[in-house]
């Protein structure tokens, strides 16, 4: 299960203002969607490659609030993500 939490601001707020997580006339934040997901390894011979598919279901009925602050789409979304794990030659990561 994936949960998406979003934060957005308007009216010239600083780029880092979204991390203050406040709801006022110039900002909005909240849980925007949830997604049942499935993650698997499509090729058994490549153990560090995996694929994740998710179907995102929106929680909000409106993309913007009364003040015009956008939070997220109100559309359903099917999303695929590819993951490739790589270990650095020195083995630290």
C-alpha cells in the first residue's frame, strides 16, 4: 500500500515553505491518494531488478481549495516504477 502526502504553497512563498506543513490562505497539505501496489522481480536472472505497479485512488474531491491552492489531481492513476539496486565497487552502499 502506498500513501501520498502532499504540501503546496502559493503567492510567492519560499520553496522550502512546503516543509512547514501548515494550512492557511497560502498553503495546503494533506493525504492526497492511496494506492494498492504489487512489487515483483520480472526476471529471475537479474535479482536486483524489480517492478512495482500501483493503482492510485484520489482522496480529495477538488484539486484546489477555496483559496486556489492546488494539492493533487482528482483522477485515478495507474503507475509503474522500475527499481535497479546497484552496489558500489567498494561494497559500502
